């Protein structure tokens, strides 16, 4: 039996399905609830082995039971709660499947990894009860507080499992050589054929819209990208998904900037869309720009590449180097100029990208990785 500790997020339903396909009945899934929730917002109870629980409750610990009964413990995203759980158990095979935020926003930012084009912007918007002028100090305090929990937990982890990119393994160890005991295992959450479905597998982007980012997170650096597009005087429709995560004041700031500078060509997406509708929206774009300086929006980037879009990433984003090493045709932000926004990828490049991505990120390969690595 494998014990999974998971957050209540959209990709988890698919993740449970994959693990069950390989280890039918051999998993227990504990979805950590937040706030006053009593059931999942995104995750469905698709099995008797799926439990929605508050961390550290009596029910949580009784459901976990004797930790020695599990072949492995798999942590999907290292939160303060899941790290505290690790600190309270002893097991020889603990996996940390890293999502990005749990690596960069705590460990790497603490050591100086740059995440924001304009950090002053974050300190200017409202953060609820915390005065904007004090938010920087509050954030640093919270990070140090988290690291006191996260650091000893990683010391007990055996397998470091970056989501979709090997390069984060040496990157993490370069910043934290004391974690050299970690062993790498490969895994990804985004099997191309499973995400797109049969209807979209043979489709190609045909629209001329420009899509910026995938969520309302500060690390998407929306305003720096929108400013670049303003300077280029683009005439395209600009789609900006803002329905996932983020800060309401930040969302308003992006929308106001977009409407002021692009008028009715600016199309913010503020309501949650089912995956099939979201994928169809991607077909209306030809250019996809992600301003993150860290690994982020992996699923969106892979789908955009597969559908034949021109994808632009920041040079500082480790994903850019990694995807280029796979042979994918992908662009850096330095190549974001007018001519590149008007010309589609060649048929040859589209076919090449599809072939590389299907070989690397297919459902069948994911299932083999689960068999080999978990």
C-alpha cells in the first residue's frame, strides 16, 4: 500500500486515476482540506481509498494508521502541513513530488533566486489585514517560519521528484548541497494524450490571439509582459487567464492595465473553465507568453507547444534550457519582437514538437514511470 498526501487541486483527479491504473487498490489518498472545508473543491471521491481530512486531526492520524504498513509515502507538494507530517513519522521511502512553488518560493528564493521582475509591485497591493508597507517583512517572516518545518522534512525525504523537469534536481542541490542524499526519480502530471483527449490530439492552433500566463500568481510577472506588448504596439487580441490562484488586488491591477492600454482587445479570463473548454480556448491563440522566472504553468506550456503555438519563456526560467535540450522549438523573451508575433511555426517545427512531446509525455510512458519509480 502506498500512502499519498495531496492538496485539493485540479490535477489530483487525474493523478489518482493514473496510480490506480498501475496499482489498483494499492493506494491510500489523503486530501488535505483547507479552512472550513469538509469536502474537496476539485478532487472527487472516486475511490473508497480517498479521504478528505484536516491535517493533525484525530481522524487524520487514525486514517493514516501504522506508517510501517506502507511500502512508500508520497508527498504531492511540500506544504507546511505535509512537511510537519514527515517530521512526525519515520519511513525509509518518502517521495517529494515537487510542484514549483514549494521549491522556488521557499528554498530557492531564500537563497536569492529571483522570482519577480518588480517585487515593489507585490508590496503595493492589498494583502488583506496586512498593511502593504509591512508585507515584505511579513513574507520573509513566514518563509523563515516555514523553512524551520520544511528543512528537517527534506532531510528525511529519500526521493526528489521534480514535476516534468530533471534540471531542478541539480539546481536544488547546487543551492543546498546538504541535501545531496536525495535521489532523483522521474514523473510528470501532464500526459499529453490524456489532457487533450482524442478530439484535440490532431488539432493545431489557428488563431492569432496572444495568451499571457496561466494564473493570477505574482510570479507570472504579467505587467512586464503586457508592457512589452504595449511597446510593440501589437494589434492582436490578448487573452490573460486569471481564474486560478492569486490576489484580488493584483488581478484588478492587471485588468486595469490591460483595459487602459489595449481596450477591448484585452480579454481577461476570470471564471473557472472546465479543461476541455480551456483547451479549445488555447486553439484561438497562436502565441503563448509565460513571464515566470521559475518553473510554472508546465501543463499549459506543454499543451501550447503540442498544439503548434509559439511559446516564449524567460531566459532565466530553467524550463527554457530544458525544453531546448529536448529539441523543442521554443523561444526566449529576447526573441519577442513584432515579426515573431506575426509568423506561425512551420509545419516541420509543429510536427517535430508533437513527436518529441508525445514521446516524452505520453500516458503510456507515465504509466511505465509509475511502475519503475514508485
